[in-house]
C-alpha cells in the first residue's frame, strides 16, 4: 500500500473521526523511546534512544505514550506510522517496528484527548486570559448577576434606551424567546443576545464580536482559532461560559456564551 493511501486513512481517522477509514487495516508503526532535538509547526525531530537514529515525524501523525503532554520528560515513548517518519540519519531499530490495526492507533488518540482535556482547556484559558483582545469580553460575577436578574421586560427597556442613545449604530431584533442588541460599524461590531425561558427570565447570555471576513491579522486569527471551545472558569461554579470562534465567507465571529447553573 502506498504512502498516500495510508496518509489519507490516518488523516480521516485522526482529524475527522469518521467511520470511512478501514479500522481493521494493519500497518507498520515505530514504537520506541525518543528525545526531542528540534520542533517546528509541521514536524518534530527526534533522536531514537536505543540506536541514536535521527528522524523527523509529522506532529499530527504520532502519539506520545503514557506521558503528560504539558510536562514532557527528557525521554519518552512515541507511536508513529512508518510512513509519517523521515529518516535523517541511521535506521529504524527492527525490534521497535510493530504492526497494529488502524483502530488501535485511533483508540490511543481518543484516550489521550479525554485524559488531558481538562489540562488542555486550562492552558488555553490561561493564554486567553492574558490576551488583551479578550479582556473586554470577560464579565465579573457581579455583572453577570445583574444580567441574569433581569427579565424580558427589563431587557426590552434596556434595548429601547440603548437604541435611543446611540441611534443608527444600534439595531434591535426581538424574536420573542430571544432579544439581540447589535452595535454595528463598517469595520465590524458586537452584539448581546439574551435568551429567555418559558417564564421570561434570562436563560442564556451571548456576547459576540464580529469582523469582516479576512480582516483579522494572521496571528490574531490563529489565536482565536486555538481559543475555540475553551471554557471560562473565573465565574464557576454558579456560571458556565464557553468561547466559540466561527468563520464564514462574510464575517468571522468570536462569542462567549454564558448560562447560569441551576442550584
């Protein structure tokens, strides 16, 4: 089987979590202890501990086994398909070449995601909290208490006052169960959406910043992409918030959705 077919199967398995990949296919893997020589966005250069062979391995196509990825030891074991490895110097030790089904490789990927999900979220959140772009979006418990203490009539009055004060830059959309106040400019804007329960009390609060598609500089866009699906922990346990970053052909959206946990 050629490299491109194996690469395609692994891509589907890892990135798409799809059932189209042949999970029973047996392929060749390297499984052994390594130490890092160098790291870049696409590959990591390792030295194999047992025979000092130097290899480059695609970051997206190898697993680091039985270790905390946020606290790497000097030497650790990896599992990588041989097709994802480029020999730089030396040869792969024969006793560290294994044959496994794709399903085995996929299961390790899922287990690692679950095992370190909380730590990954904590790291992402720490990076976000220190980024000035997000500071305007963080609300205190006191601010959230005020938001959630209102009802539909309260927020209709707030929307009316905001529209009266700011004029043409403000647009209010009332759809019954939810009410949105848009603050719009040519270069983008922001909105607040209040979703009400059957008793017209606040059930969910969504704060959204939006930008014309392609207007974000690459560094900020990458940061927002990494922030997607990060939980905000400052206001727990009473409130639960989640960051989302969505891209479209016309606008990119950065939003924080907050709910109040039931007592």
